[in-house]
C-alpha cells in the first residue's frame, strides 16, 4: 500500500510513472510547513480514513505524477522530483475539486463573561469575608469592615446601577481609574473586596503625617453627603 498513490480511484501501477513523496507537516522545516499543510488538506479532502492518517503520521504518503502539471516536475538527471510549492490539480476526485485550494476556516470561538451579580438584590444573600457587615443606607447596599474605630475602615456602597462608592475611615475615595476598573457584576464579592483592600490610600492628609486618616470622627452617612472629605490619592500598591 505504501507504494501506491494515496488518492482514491487511482490505479496507476505503471513502473514508468513516478511516485512522489508527499511531505508531512510534522517532518518538514518551518519554511515548508505551509506547503505541506496545503498538500495534506488536499489529500484529506479526498479521503479521511484512518490508514491515510497513519501514513501521514509515518511520513509515508505518496502521490503519482499524473496528478501534477509538467511544470511542477523537475528533472535531475534521470530522476524526477516534485517542485517545492506544487499541488495536484489533475485527475482529482470530482467531489473534492472545490476543496483542494482552500481549507475551511476554523469556527469562531465565543467567550461569554460570567455574570456573578445582576442587581443589588442579588448581593443581599452573598457570602461576606470574615469581619465584614452588610447594611442599608438610603436604599444603597453597604458592606463595612470595622477595626475598633468609630468609622469603618472600609465602606463599600453598591448603588442601583451596580457602581461602587468607597470610603476609608469615613473619607470618600475619589473616582479614580482603579475604582472604575472594578466590576462587581463579573467578579465575586470576595474578589472585589480583596482588590479594594489592596488599594494604597494616602495616609498623611494635608501633610499632617499623622498616619491613617480620620481615625476619630463623628458618625455620618458617607454615601449621601456631598460634603464628605475626600482622600487625595488612591492607587494600586
């Protein structure tokens, strides 16, 4: 079988007809890979049985010269060789003539982003990390974390449009690019909180150098007050 033409319905066994070795992609250099791929595509368009696949795997596919134009054949002494880049165009099975020069494009893969939360209501029953509390302020859902001060260290307000308002010890964080990059709809609540905890907050407000801002203050509702103080800097660590 290895000394027969790989194309079906080709029964040419004349010793005067040369069998050319069809290169397999796995066994050629990179510059010949596209040519080998095109030849393999043509052969597999004509037949797709396991035997031909095994021949390609062993680099043992052959095709007779009757399927190539004369210009595709090069004489080297008394020996005939196949010109690099040549593809068979003669005496091919009729059902595959439309497939020999092109390969079907791969199917486009569609990646869908998983939605974790679609609305504020869907966050009401979400699990919170240890130490975090859930409350409602002016119809906004608020997640807070206290560490012994009268104001929570972190307050995360989730508004009706699923946007976030973040306060740090009662100081409003500015709407910087790192806050805009947070999307609680496509991230777990734990992941969102972890990102916010990784932010670096300006610790010396008004050049006081007194450490954490707003350590002691009277109670306020940060998500409704337009006059709440704002930290000057917020960035990723």
